[in-house]
């Protein structure tokens, strides 16, 4: 029988480098997190899309 990992539930927005990819963990409304693995080009495209609307 395969071991199951416990669900971590909600957590902060985080991006970590894992192997050759980048893992984005995004909290979503209603609980839980959306987890996506992105390559470097996808991270750059996401950054370029969000940069104009982010106010520092």
C-alpha cells in the first residue's frame, strides 16, 4: 500500500526551485492551494503579465 502524504491545507504564497523546475503554491478561495510546476520561461511570462498591475 502506498503511503499518502497529509494535506497541508492553506499556506502562504510561495515559489520554490525544485530540480530543474519552479513550484508555485498559490492559496485559493475556499481553502487549499493550487500547485503548479513552471519552467523558467513560464515564470518570466507570468512575471511580465503581472508586473504592470503590481504596485510597490
